[in-house]
C-alpha cells in the first residue's frame, strides 16, 4: 500500500467515525494495523475505538506495538491514561500523565502559578 492509499483509508476512517459508522471505521483500522502494526496513526484511531467499545486492554496492546508519531504524542498520552484508568491501574495512569506533562513542559516547571 502506498502513502496515498493509506491516507485515503485514514480519511475514510475519520469520515465513518464522524458519521456514526464506528463498525466500519474499526474494521478499516484493524486492517491497517494488521498490515503494519507499527503504523502509529492507525493505532491511535483503533485505540480510540477500542477504548470507546470497552476494550481497554486491546487498546493498550495496540498503542504499545505502534510507533506513534510526535504530532500524536498528546493523543497517545491521553489514550494511555484513560486506558490504564479503565483497567484500574490508577497509579500507572497518574505516572503516565505526569511523564507526559514533564515531556511537554519540563520536569522542573510549574503548571499553575
């Protein structure tokens, strides 16, 4: 699959999600992740669908297998934090979010005041 075909499928996923056809979006994302488990963009979309469908463990596995691009680092952090909380791993979720904040602002900078 070339880059244009991949982009077309990702755009199709977005359209299906936007118009309430999550089942179709999920099938396309699953196919994209099966073809390339390291595809971070498809992994983020699939993880969102899995979390929303009540399958947080699968979502975490998808995120862990993928190479998430830098422009989706915030989305990855939010999804991982949500997923860990859904799995009852509150301490890990808090640590994941703190790590993300430190990466964004620096470990010694204050967020408030």
